C-alpha cells in the first residue's frame, strides 16, 4: 500500500492568510494525487485532481503542486468558508489511500 | 449531474453483516468513466477506502478488510452494494459511496453518507 502522510495535522490561520499543506507519499505515484475538503457533517468534496487540476467550480485561490512523492495544497488567501479539514489521496493504485487530514482552524 | 445516495440500516448488531446500497442517478452505472466506491469514516477520524467495483463486476478491496467485504453491482437498478460481515464496534462509522474516475481523477461525486452504528 502507498502510505500518505500529511503535515501539519492542524493549523490555525486568519482570514487572508496564505496556507500550505504538505502531503508525502511512501513511493512515487506519477501525478495521481487528489485533494479534498471536508466540512463537519458533510461528505468530502474534490478540490484538485492530477496534482494541480482544479475541479469545476472550485475557486482559483486553491492550487496544487508537486511531483514524485512530495505534494502541496496552497490556499492563497484564506476565506471564512475555507475552514475545514483537508485530505490528500492517491488514485495511482488500489487500495486508494488517504492522508490523515489537516484541520484548518480560525486563529 | 451525477448523484449517488446511500441507504441501509443505521444499527447493526455485533457479529452480524452490515448491508448498504448506493443508488446512482443522473447517469448510468454502466458508464466506462467510473468505478463505484465505498469509503468510511469512524467518528472523529479520517477517511478509509473500503473498495470499488466496475460495472462489469470487477472489484478491488482494501486488504485490511478484504476477508469481510463484498461489493456487488446491479446494473438493472443502477445500484451497487456493500456487505461487511462479522462487524464489531470498530466498524461504527459514516459510510460514503462515491464515483471514482477511471481516468484516475479522484472521487468526484459523493453521497451524503450514512451513519452505521454497531451495537447490541
């Protein structure tokens, strides 16, 4: 199985801040890396696929980058609706695996 | 737009079998664009991929659950189903169904989830 490790596990930030979340994979997985946002009591929502492709309807303040085993999700200017938990996930092979999540909280 | 929706009992007794169904609407479960997957999330914890199925019936399971899991598809009803046997309290979780792009582009349509509690 490909292990996905996110950092940090949680962070506190203010509206307008630039936020970066890191995801490391235990082995190279081409570009099959996705990011999800989950708000309490809701299903996860796909934000980014293929490392850096924005899912339809997702604001452009979200961006993804990386390659090989090191990937990042960046929120360029944090908005009130962005306070949530973010997960990375690989779709390179099965079992699909998720990172443990990063909770973005209000400072 | 594609929609998926979970249904099934919210309470299952220990040692029994958990059974859930996911109904696909707004598209065909026989689409070549998707696998159909199950994901779960214990209360307050992260996401765990359970497995997925292609419309042809090909299945892929998480090795950690493989001995207890069965996913099936019913193309006539546009549904796919999850069975998890010999459940324990550790199987208490929110269970989600989702479409999983065959182009490796992620889980793009999710159901709202259904909470299954294992308790006597």
